[in-house]
C-alpha cells in the first residue's frame, strides 16, 4: 500500500493546506465507504476478525519509507492481510479493519490529523475498489485459479488508484513532481504487492486444506515480518548511500567561491530533505566569519548557528568530529531553549574542519517529512557527507590562500603592488571619493644597511616594526601596502594633493623613532614621495610611476616630495647615469681630484683628500653627492669606493716612488661599512699598490660611525688593525657626542665647514669650534678644520690649537696634473725625519 503524508504548511498559504488534501481523500473515501457498508457487515468469526486486524496492524507498522520534498509515503506488505480480509471477512469488514489499522498506526506515530484522515480515506477507497473488481470478475473457491487471478487484479487496481491519489496530493501541495515520483509510487505496486497477495492466498489455501497448518504458518509469518523489516532497513541504507554518492558528485561540481559554499549547503538540505541547513565558517586570512544558510523560504540568516556561545554549536564542535543529534523530546532545558531559539524540533550538528585553526560548524534542522525524525541512517549519511564537506571547504580555502598570496606580502600580510594597483583603479573608477585619492610611497632608509650588516632576519624584523608603525599612524580609511624591499605605500581615498602632503609629513614624523631590532636600537627614517589623483594621473600605473619619481626626488628635498613634471627629466637623467656608471669607471670618465690638508703649525702637507668627479658628455659635471647617491641606490657603491681607492693609492705609490711620503684620504659611505668584505678589499688594494697602511686615511660620516649596527660590529677595529687612520668627517652635524668616540677606534675628527666658514663673523660658531677642539684633544684625537678660506679664520683656528687645515685658502680640489703643478709652485721638500725613509712636502709662505 502507498500512503501520503502532508507536513504542516506555512500560515497564510491555503494552496498548501493539509486539510485541503484531507478533504480530497474524504470526498472520495466517504462515498465509497458508504457504498461498501450499505449492506451491513456480515457475521464473521471474532477470532478470524481479530487475527486479520492484528495482521493488518503489523503489516502497516513494518514498511519501506520513501519521501518526496514535504510528502512522504511508504510501501508495506499489508496486501497479505488485505487479500485475506477480502476473502474471509467480506467487503464491509475489510474496509473497517483496513481503515482502523491505518488510523491506529498513524495515530500511534503522532502524525497530524489531516494526514490520518487522508490515509484512512485512501484505505477505504482501496477496499471499495477491490470489492468492486472482485464483484465483476469470476471467482469462487480458494483453490480456483480464477480466484487467484481475480484477487491479483483487484488488489493491483486498488493500489494503483491509491498511488494516483498520492500523486494528486503531492501535485496539489508541491506542484507536479515529474517522472521520478511515478517510479517510486508504482514500483511497490508492481513488485511487492503481487508477492504479498500470493503469500496471503497461499496461507488461506493451507488453512482451508489443513486448519492445524497455522502452527507452521505462524513462525513463517514472523520470519516474513523480520525479513521485510530487514528489507526496509537495507532499502533505507541504500537510499542513504545513494544520497552520499549524489552529494559527492554535486560537491565535485561546485565553484570554489561564496556561491560554491552555498551550493554545498543547499545540497545537504536537499539530500537530507531538511527544512534548513546552516554552515558557519571562522575568519580566514582577510575574510570575515561567514554564516551560509539554505532554507525553503530563501532566508539567508536565522538565530543560533552564528553564536559561538550557542549550546548546540558548542556541543557539536566539542564532539570530537562526530554528528550530534538533539530532539525536542529528549532535550534538556538548555538544549530545548536553543531549539526554540531556532524554531525547530530536531537538529543534527557537526564540526567542520577548516584551514583557519578553528573548526567550523554545520547544522541540519527538521526533516520536511513528519513520518520520521532524523534516524541513525540520516546521521550516518551526514557523517559521510562531512568528509566531502571538509574536503570542499579545505579546497576552497586553499584557493583562497593562493589568491591571497598572489596579492599580499608574505612577510607583513599587507597588500602588495598588484593588489594596490587594483584598489587604486577600483577607487578611481567607481567615483566614491569624487575621483580624488592620495598615494604616499615611503622608503625605509636603514633597510639596506641592516640587511647587509645584521642579515635578512633583522631586516625582516625592522620591516614588521615599520609596518606596525604605519598601521598605527595611518588615517582610518587608508589602505596600507608593501611594495618591494624597503618600500611601503599608503592609499588615501578622497584626499586632495594638499591634504595628502600634510598626511605624508605627519606620517613621517610619527614613524621617526628608534626601535629595538635584533637587540639594537635602530632609527626608523622614511623618505616619502607623494602623488594625488586626478592631478597626477587617473589610473594606478601612472600614479605609482610618478610616486616612484617623487620618491627619488625626496632624498634631496627634506624627506618628502610631491611629483612635478620636471622630475621626469631628472629621473631619465638618473636612469641613464645609472646604466652608464660601470662603463664610465672602466673608460676613465669617472676620476678623482685631490685637495691638500696641511699641518696648522708647520704647514707640512700631511695628506690629500681624494674626491670623486664625473664629467658626463651630455649632462656635464655630475655633482659628487649625485654620484654617491646613485651608486648607493643601484647597489654599486662598493665598486665606486674601490675605483676611487685604486686611483688614490696609485697616486700615493707614485709619490712613494719619488721618495715622498704623502697620505691619501678616501671617503667611505655608511653602506660600504656594511659590506662584509670591505676590510679584505682595502687590504688587497694596499697590497696591490704596495702602500703601507699608515699612508691611507678613511673618512667616515658621523652618522655611519655612531650607528648601532656599525658600533656593534668589528669593522672599525679591523680597519684600524690594518694600520690606517680613521677620520670622522663633518663632525658636529649629526647626533653623536665626543663621549661616544671613546668606544670607537677613531684617530681624528673633521669640524664641519658649516661652522668654520662663519667663524670670523659668528661668535657661536667660534665657540663650537673651540669646544670641539678642546674636547677632542682631551680624548687624544687630532682635529682637522675644513672650509678654511681666509687668513682670519686660519689664525683663529691656530690660536685654538687646531691640528690640521683644509680649504680654499690652501688649495681648491685639483685634478692630478694641476696638483703636480701646484706642488711644484707652492711647496718645498723637507728632508726625511730621523728614522724615516721618505721626504715631506710643505707649503711655502
């Protein structure tokens, strides 16, 4: 028999009312029942009536359950009792026993009243159809073949009519179900029902032939019931297995995005025939926590599964990977409250494995069929589905990680250049900021020195600290990105050029601090280039290129520079110079000039400072600071230092060959001090030219000498061990103090010319110079004054006890040929000092 069941509908939807379906059954069942009962029930043996009724109840209870959306129906072996009742009790008692058995079973199962009425009416209708068919067909004794054929036809017709009524009820409540429902309804009619009828007729034949055969029939009937129950269980397991296979097939086809996750949830809902399914996923990378919901009415949210403190969610997540079943009939107070919060009575919950480190949560609420709640079969199916859900979620998160890594910096987690470009274009195209946006490009000045001196681990730490400072001080709506190496970018939606410039200066000031990195206190110093849209461009490529140009110019303009078209020519010039630097050294276009340094008391020439010069065929004389800055930027400062050192030592060697001892001084940049092979290269140059170390002076900038990384390393000690002298250049312009020099192997300091040039007219500068000289002498250091351009300044310095003088008063920087002429014209030769092998030059007055 096939029976239809209708779930309670939503209010206000009359077309789906279960009472409408009940009325459909009653409208046919009542007239048929009256027709069957019109003659009144015939007298029967009470024992036979009771036995048939009991068999009908057992047959109705043991069935194979099938669902379609909200509708459910089952197939049972009730035809066995049905055919016995038709032949032994007559039409009226058959209708009564069959209707009573169906009503009793459904009421025990606590199904809604409309469902009970509909199925009872269908049972009466089946009995009436069977009685009418048997009345039309010839029959007779139970041993007659015609009787068996008539019974088969009658029961088949009755079941076919019942199946049609079930299909009509489904169509009325759910819409036309399509071809699959007919196969589900008529397969039992064709396969199961005839077998049950034949078994019932066989039992009657045995009982008529030998009444004692009930002794044999009873255990066979029990075995048949058990066998049918096993068949029902296997059928249900097969359906669950098909569900899992179907789910796996559908999951393989989902897209790896938000829509794909919703497809997974929808597949779980459909295959478990549930009212609603929710999947909560924890935050992952730059994604917020997600709650994906699939319901029959299309809602995208309901209260409960998104709450981390929800009782049911916590119980499921803490269940060690198993499926948790919570039903209202067995729930405690807290669980009942959680079910009521959702408005459901039955729930399956399970944890979901994710790549976020925190488990997700999946819950399935309420079957759409009232015939059964979630059973072990559904729990097993969901447990199997979880394997595919976990795999699909992990695959989606893997693809999310790949996409995230493609447009984020692995070290800082910030968006990279590619992502920034996309954000800039999106911002300017949607017009949300009025087409205006500011872009700041910031370069971390100490990055290369830290990398070369302390290694990549320390520079990575410095980058992380700098990223933290920028996050802390950037405006709220700003997008922070890391470009490459030491560069960061800040996108400021809606800001004008003036506002962006102000933000850049504030950001630079806020980030200018000393931080602890690798156990050392290092200074964070940013150089910033500024551009703004639409003033400087309307697309990411143009803005970022011009921000690079502005950044290059910022190094010589106070640390912050805004783009100007004239900078493009400067950038082209810098680019061309950078490509020609190496060849210019090889061709000798990059040379040196020499400026003499004399002893303040004796006028002996104690050394000559070697200064780099580059005369370019197109751009003319390139300033020395541009040569050094360019070499540092393109990573060729070591090559330039070696080139100048070779030219200086070659000149020194020629003087030695003439019997003259004259030291040469070479400037060494802070980045060169970070080269791990600097000491070996200088020693190699001394050996190559045959110059003793005491004739070489290395001039170091004040900032490089007092840098923590340099002071913590042994590079200064190793250089000093070569016998050469170390001089601190431009002293007084940095942040060092003379007390720091006690810890460093420095031989002399050079007073910056900014103090010396105005000594004759400024009391403050003269006081500073005197203080430097006195304190340096107290520390045993020699003092050199550079920028001496008049006799008054010279006399003041000599009166203060300054040891050496350098400046235009003595000589301008001269190329080698002019230096030789100057030496011939202005100097004399002193005999070698006692114990010395070389003569000395002095300036004649």
